[in-house]
C-alpha cells in the first residue's frame, strides 16, 4: 500500500492521476497547506522541503523497509518504475519522457505558479510581474503545442510526461491563457480529460476544492505566502 500525502493542487493531481492510471492501491493523507500542516514534524520527516506531495511505499519493489519519496517528478519516476507502466523501457524513449517531466518541473510548473500568484493572490497588482509571467506561460504553451503536432501524447504513447503537464494546463483561464489559441494543446487537453484514470485522479479531494473556491482567507495567506527558513 502507498500512503499519498496530498492536497488538491496541480502538483498533487499529478500523483493522484498517476496512481489511478497505474492502478496502484493507495491511501490519501490530506496535508492542509492552508493551515500549515506541511510544517508539522511528522510531515517534515517525509518531505524535508515542507511541500506536498510525498509518498511512503510500504511494499517497495524488492521488499525491505518502506520507501519515502518527495518531489512530484521523482514520485512519478518511482511509480512508473514500480508499476512498469507509462515510462518506456528503451533508452531513447525513457529519456524522451524524462526530458518532458523535467521541462514541466523546471518551467511550466514554476511559471504557472508565479502567474497564478501575481494574477490572483498578490496583495497589490504589479503590472510588470503579471505581464512577465503571463507571457512566459504563453511561450511555454507554444512549446507544448508544437511538441504535440502530429502526436496524441507528449512522447508518443501516454506517459508520466502527460500526467506531469496536464494538471498545470487545468487553470489556463486563471493564468490568462486562451487554450483555443493552441489547437494541438487544446486537443490533447480534452483527450486527457476523457481518460477514466485522469478523471478519477482529478476528483480526489474535489470537496476541498469546492470549499476553497473563494480563495485563501487571511490566515491561509499568512501560511502560504512569504515563508522563510524556520529554525
């Protein structure tokens, strides 16, 4: 059994979607990041960066003690290796998928996080920051759109690269993007939505999303934004 330490955000969805697609049994442990649960000692022992998601696999390949993995990209690679699915076995195919997982981790995710912050949560509107990150996310959409020309999925067959990227396209409207401007990306986005595993994974914690639809309250803002090192 895998323990999934999770909150319904794009990074969390990557892992709930992967677990559903791979048909791996798991138990969800919610980490309320708006109330500071990511700073609790028990969670820091699992995820020293005080960020979710993280997993604890109590039945790792080869046996032995539980395996703990934090960082969503590393978790995706681990789950793909454990399940033997959604990551090609040949060298070229494997690194093609890995490239796009790293592309999401280093670009699409961080830039999406910044544009979301400055467009939705910053206490004052900073036009330069909004334009800077909106344009960069637009550029990244273009990169992915070109990659998907003539392809159903990012690396040929459906893979963990698709599970990594799709959740960060979900908030396209809130990020100031017109997905209809990117025909290949739009078609892939809709294709992914039709996959039963994607739908099930996306639905994990949907009641939490509904309850927080109005955005973070003042207490949550203090927890989520302006974090510094803690002694």
